[in-house]
C-alpha cells in the first residue's frame, strides 16, 4: 500500500498549486520580479514557521564573511562553549532568500541538534552572479576552520540551491585538499541547474510551488553568461574522492526529488554513504513549513539524530550503506 502524507500537508500542497504556482510561474524574473518574489517568500516563510522560543541571533561581518549565528541550543558559539557547529546554506535559486528568511527553520534545527548554527548570508543574484555565492560559502567554511573548529566537528546543512553550494564546497575541498566536514544534511537539494531532471519529473507530477521552466529562468540570473556544463555549475566528483556521509530529505510532491535521486547516484558512484528519505506528498523544503506540514518537525528530528550520530562517530567507524527509503509520516 502506497504511503500518503498527512491530510494537512496534502491540503497545503493543493492550495499552493492553485494560489502560488500561477504567480511564481508568471513573474518576470528581472530585478523587479525578483524584488516581488523576495517579499512574497519572506512573508510566506514567516507565516509558515516561527522562530524557536529562546533563540539568539548574532550578526557577523568578519574577514569577508557575512552571516549570523542562530542559536536555540543554549550554547554560545562565540564564547567557545561548544566545539561543534552546523554551517547552514540557505536556498531559493541563489536569488531570493537570506539568513533572515531561514531563521525559523534554522532555529528549530539548532534546538533539535543542541548546536549553534552559522547561516551564510551569501551574495544574491542578479546583483551578484556566479560564482559569488559559491565563493562566499567557501570563505565561510574556511573562516570556521581558521576560528578553531575542527573539520570533523562541522556539519554542512542546506536546502534547495544550498544543496548545490554544499556539493560544490565538498568537491572544491577535495580539489584544494581542505579537510572535509563530518557530514552533510540537505533538504530538497538542487543539483542540476539545467532543470532537465526536474522537467522529466514534472511530466509525471507537477510541482505545487513552481514550474521547472520558471525555476530555470530564476536560477539563470545567477548563471547568466556561463555555459551550463562548466565546473562548479555541472557538479562532478573526481574518481577516488573521499566523501563525508550524506543525509538527503526530499518531498514526494516536488520536482527536485529527481535531483535528490541523482545526488544519491553521484555519492554511490564513489562508494560514499548517502541516506535518501522521500517524504510522501511533501512540498519543496517542507521542513521549513511546520504550520502547513505535520511532517516538518519529525523530519528535522531525524536530521538532528543523524547529525548527532555523525559527530559522535569515531573516524575509524563506518557509517551505514547508501539507501533510498520512503519515510513514514510518524517520527
């Protein structure tokens, strides 16, 4: 019997498909359209999931790194009261969201993991095209290392376009012989910037939020003037690269479930570890929508357990083998 998502999440997807998708798919993705999209998404994120109680937010502008510490854990990263952190890379086509839009999601991740989270406020397109965002992420990771965090005490997490930035960072670390983080956790990662995988998926099931064509037009504000198959846009892992373990969660109702499957294949091809969870009937980055999806908090708790397990694992200990599972809606 096929699993189904909760009635509330299915209702939210139905409403989104009729209210949001027509707007998102028809917006002109020029500077004025991007401004409208930024306002709409910020309001939607705020209404769909608030900031965890007791969260502290500390802005950082240091050595070219811009972002904020979001901490609902009770630890103070700046004081050195914990030796482990999460580096979070927000998504939304390299153009829309920010550290501020993601405070709700990130604060809940901090609460569940018991760790402070540093969110990179990377430069956005169209004002700052490729490779600005990727360079900012690389700089933030190096800053954490320079600050004194050991690589095996850092977990990379991210959503949507943040998934592309995370994989780019892992590949770039290997190329530059920079130590890899302890683990990578991704929500609805975008991997294929041509959206060919997403378009094939949409022939079977339309994404309730946005069409593949509109998402490609929005992402092209970041990639403009670049060939889609150049390194750092078309991500390829060199043979023999040692990868950190991955946990990937994707919604069964979204087009980027195809990208999540592709990422699983990429990691498996290098004998890496990747656990892919498909959550039935869930929308894109449903973890950020706890007021719309009862599955959001259980998914975050599963991600937090993975993070704590990887941080507690000795380097010599092996992780679980790669697998794809359709996740039950209960925690």
